[in-house]
């Protein structure tokens, strides 16, 4: 799929397995630099997954981040997310501080609730 395609369409193309339901939710987090490295993103993600499952009844959740954001990728993996592929969207490329329309993003997904 072209880099300029809508992120939702790109993600849909990655998650073609019927077990990844079309009504999946997305979760994300952002922390100011002075709060990083304390496990807060993992806590936010864990509570977000609980809320998605118990309150919203979600069966699957996705999360994505710029490919070079290894800290967020480690959080996703700690939370049980699996790397599903890559999309391109507006964001940063490693080593550059200018937004680009074709920045690579790693896409992760997990099952929650009764689907685990």
C-alpha cells in the first residue's frame, strides 16, 4: 500500500486475519521526558488494555509508533503486543527532526478479554 494511504487503510491491510476484528481499538501514550524510564507508559498501557477489555468489550487492540521509538516498542512487547508489520505516515525518521510524510511506523496488535 502506498505511503500516502490513510493509516487506517494501511493497518487494515496488515491485519487481514479474521481473528483481528474490524472494531479493534487503538491505544497509545505520550510522556514528557522527565517522566520517562519509570514504568509509567507500561502502567498506562496495562490500564488501557484493561479498560478496553472490561469496559468497552474490545477483542483486539492495536498500537503503533515511529519505527525508531524503541522505548515504546519495548512497552508494547511487555504488554503482549506482537509486531504485525509497518506502515508509513507523517512522523519523524531516526536522526532527523523534520516531520516527513513517509516516516516508517511499527504496528503491533494484541487480543484482550476472552480472546486471549
